[in-house]
């Protein structure tokens, strides 16, 4: 057991958490504005791919991250236009986006890099690892906390930023209002569509960052379907955390940790297929225990008269 | 005049919702706007509130011409609206619901403490008590109404539009609201009151404008008019005085014995209800809403389970039977909440019309489209349901028109037993007369009807026998020719029968 739960496990857990957490925060912002963004998986996959493309084109890691963010925001705009403007079913749009991402990234991988399956260039630089002075010298925690890419720290900071934004600012309050009752918000002269577009763009930004962390954070490479369901896990984390930034952070931590454990277990001569299942099994089990009570309320609300 | 609306016209394609309407409002005046469903009241108010643009005409506030393209513009000019369907955020607190749109705070921060203080001050100033920290979803409808009015006052409105404000309130809450409106008017606020309840209007309004088919048919001083005159202006003809013949009682159709339904905290919602409804009679159930009437209906119709007791319909025990079986045995049901039980909002007029008739209107499992359309079209004509077409989604129908459609559908079932729960909620006087007439006709044809209504006048007008419910129990049974409004009110409030 000591071999399993050591510093490097927690260190990699924190790294694994980051893409899930960023995407889940994006999902949370969307769902707070009344849009259920099922397209997180696809958006993160786009982010991972365009981060590599950006890196390949510009040679700069930071421009690569920016490139990924901008591209993913454009794709999230498609989601926004269809579901807000054309009032298409957000779930169907999200699912289509996921399949589009899977196909388009695989296709472009061949078209741009002329490879199949994965692209890897050993000269390509990934995100730098920050060694935080002082903290890195703390015996155990230092090893866990220090030595990550800046995006990891950004994700943690963003949790608190969003918590503050949603529950302490006027803009956040209005976003909550739009999600709760768009008709009423509109009757007060609140610009409902503008706020919803804002939320979708923010989720695009976050998914772009999530993708960049995935493809540039630890390894510097892109493989087909490299998200392998992390976007869906993020979706579950959004729901489990009741779209509450702190709650979302806690549930993302759990899933990221299980992700790390599953990889670690491969080193213990466990079959890869089995360990790969682990995060998803935990997801299912968690749904048993944390029945989302707000859904019960939603159902009740939907049943009430609209008087 | 504080407000002048001059020559307002509004067309939706070929349909003229408003034509050449003039409407004025003075400071401190309560001006009622009445008319049948679809007469154009709501359109006119939506124009005033910036939700619709008039095709022609002008709006002057304090003598200055204004053009509103969004509600925010109207709010800035001191116009506020309390919508028929409350525009509240259920999971937010009372204070949050009131200050939204003009939240106190610095640098985009939301100062909730200041919001609570502002709401407390406001509620003291206008004598409308609320608890600022309570969640709106846990407030009664009366308090929610108060929150809506405070919200409008917080926005600085001098002109307050109230659209059907009393439709969902209990009689006591209605009284409180009318008192509050009068007090606010004496403090200089002006009200535009849209309502079907002419008695309430006579009680509170200074002036009354009547609309019919998008035109003004009369502007009268409340002091110099009566309900008959207004009804005539609304409907365009005299209303027939309804005569109830003496009932010819047949065999009992519905028998309820000791029906009990459990509630939270050990207090039953329905407590040992026992009664019969015979063929050829209307039994009215009176009571302040929330005293077990809804649950009683639910148990009879098979929508909710009873913990003990027995329900017999046309001689067969239907306790706990599936709804389909009960309906086949002879139940039709005009449900109390038209949106929850009565209709599917996203379905069309035809689709809603065929509900419950589908099994008869089919051949080899396929719907008989033409004959269904004919059937629904007949109802739309007869009940004067104002709808764009048979394929309009019912969510775009006004509440009263949807109610007419549901009533027509259930009456057409032709069953021996009918539950009519709030059959005329939100319906104008003309349609009310029509639905009442149909109910009485059904009774004369030896139908058995259980009428549940929170409108005492309706109960007294239609019922042969009146049951009064209080806290889940049937606390009184009176023959209607002996019953008085005072007597029933007392029983409803939990007083003893003299």
C-alpha cells in the first residue's frame, strides 16, 4: 500500500485532475446559465489537438495555448449559436459536437501531420513545470503541490474566482437568474442571450485550457481520442458538484485521483483494461451515493403549474 | 394625466389585436381593464410594458411621448408590471428577487446585506410585510404576489400593471391585496388592473375600461355602474339569467367512504371523507385552496393513492384502480391545474383535444386524423376558443381559452360522472356562462357532477348540495337553497356550524 499511495501518486493525481476540473468548471458555468453542455468531451479534444497544432505552427508553448483557446471558443460558439439562437436541443448539439471533434481531429492529424493514431515530436516543448520556492521544500506536501504546469495552478485559482463570481457579484447573480428562470430574467430587461453566450464562451475557454494541459502538460503529444471520456467525467463532476465551483472541484479531485490510481495500478501488473475501467466504475458508484437532490426538485418544479 | 395611450393599434398579420385604443391613467387612480379572453387587454399592456411594438399610436408618460422597445425602457419611465404568471426565481431569497436588475453594491459586487436592508425599508414604507431572507419557493402565493409588487416598487414604478393578480390567491389573500392596492393608490401610485373578477373590480377600481374584440366598448366610472352593465359591454349582449330546475335524483354514481390520505407530519391531507354523488345532481366542494380538495380529487380520479377508504364508481370498487380503468368506467375530469394535468403545453390544439378520446378515434391503431380535426374544430367553434389554428401549440393560447378547450374535451366524453375542478379559472364572463350552462345541462341529462371551486359564487350558483372542506375533513354539508355565503365562509375558515 505504501508503494501505491506515495508522493508521486498524489502529484500525478493533481495533474490528472486539472483537465477534468477545468472542463467541469466550464460545464458548471453553462449549466448555471441554463444550458446543459454535453459537448465538453469534444471541446477538450479540440483543445488538445489545436494546442499541438499551435505548438507545431508557432513553436511557442504560450502561443499554442492561446491558439487552442481561441479555436475551442470558436467551436463553442457553434454550440451557442445552435442551442441559444436556433433553440436546438442542447444535448443533441453537444453529442454531435463530440463526434465531430473525434472525426475532425483524427482527420486533421493525417492531413496536417501525415500520421495515423498519434503525433509526437521530441523537439516539441511542453508546458514548463513550476517549482514553487519554499513550498517545494515542505517534506511531503511540497512534492505533491510543487512542480506542475501553470495551468494546474490556474485551475485551482479559477475555482475560487468562479465561486466568488457566481455568489458575490452582480454579474454572477444575473447569470444564476438567467439559468433559473430565463423568462423572468428577460421580463426584467436582463440580456439573457448575451449572458448565455458569455457562459458558452467561458466554457470554451476553459475546455481549451483543459485540452492544452492534456496534450502539453505531461507528455507533449496528441493521440486520437486522447480525452478518452474525460469530458464525460467532467460532465459527471459538474452534476455531482451541483454546478457549485467548490463542489465541482471536490468531485473532480475524486475522479482525477481515481484516474491516477488506475494508471499506477498498471505498474502492479494489473491488466490495463481493468484499471482503465476504474474511474468509470467509481463514477457509477458515486451516482448511487450522491443522488443529485436538485434533480428531484427540478422534476417537481417541472410538474408544477407555470401559473 | 400621468399616462396617455393614444390610438393604439396592433396587428398580428391579418388579426387585429388592438384597434384605435385610447387609454388614460391619472395619478393615484386605479383603472381596471376588463374584457373577454383575447379581447386585447394583455396585448395592450405588453405594448405599454415594452414587450411589443404597436403598429401605430403613441404613448405619453407625463405628457412626454415615449417609445419603449424593451421592458427595461418601460421600467426607466416608471412603469412596472406584475405578470399573471409570476416572474420569480424560486430558489432565490425574497430580497434577491426584489432587487434583481438594480442590485446594490460597489464595483460589480453584490451587497446582499444592503439588499435585505433596502427590502425591509421598502416593506415598512408600503406596509407589505415580507421576510427578506426567506426563499421564494417556500412562500405562499399571496406572499409571492407581494414580492412581485415590492419588486415593481423597488424599481421605482409609479404606474403598476397588475395582470389577473387575484387568480391564484385565497379569499383572505385577495382581501389583503385589495387593501394594499388602495393604500398604495392613496400614497400616489397608479394602478392598471386587469381582471375577470368583476366584484373585485367594483370594490377597488375608480374607472373601468371595457374592451371587446380589440376595441374600447366603454369607459365607465365605477361609482356609476354595476356588474350587469360591464358584463353587457364585455359580451355585447345581455347575459341569460340561469335557472336551475329542481334536481331529479337518480341512483348514486359515486360513493366515497372513509377516504383518508396521509400527509407530512402525521396530519392527514384528507381525513375520512364520506359522501355520495347521485345521477342528476351537482355536488359542490367549497374550501380555501389547500384544504384537501386537490388530494380528494386526485384519489377519486386515481391520480393519487389513498391510505384507507373506498371509492365506488357506478357500482364498482375503483379504489387504487388505474386511471384508464376509472375513466372507462365513466369518469371525465376537468382538472384543477390546467398545465399540470389538463394539457401538454408543447402539443397542438388538436393533439390536446384528442387526449382521452384517442381510443375511440382510431382504426387499426392509426389515428383518424380527419374525424379528430372535425371533432376538435366543433368544440373550438362552440366554445369560442380563440386560437390561431388547430395546429397552434396550446402554450400560445391564453389561459382562459385553454380552459375552454379542456372543458369542451371533458364534457364531450359524455360520461356518467364528471369532476369539474375550478372549471372556470381565468375564464371570462361569456365563457363562464357557457361552461356553467353546459354543466347544468349535463346534470339535467342525469349526469353526476362533483364541482370543486374556490369561487363561492360559482359553488352557490351551480350546486344542489354543498360540502365544505377544512383541513382535510368535510366539516359541513348544506343543501344549496339553504346555504348562504356567510355560512360557508365560516365553515371554510374552520368555524362551527351554527
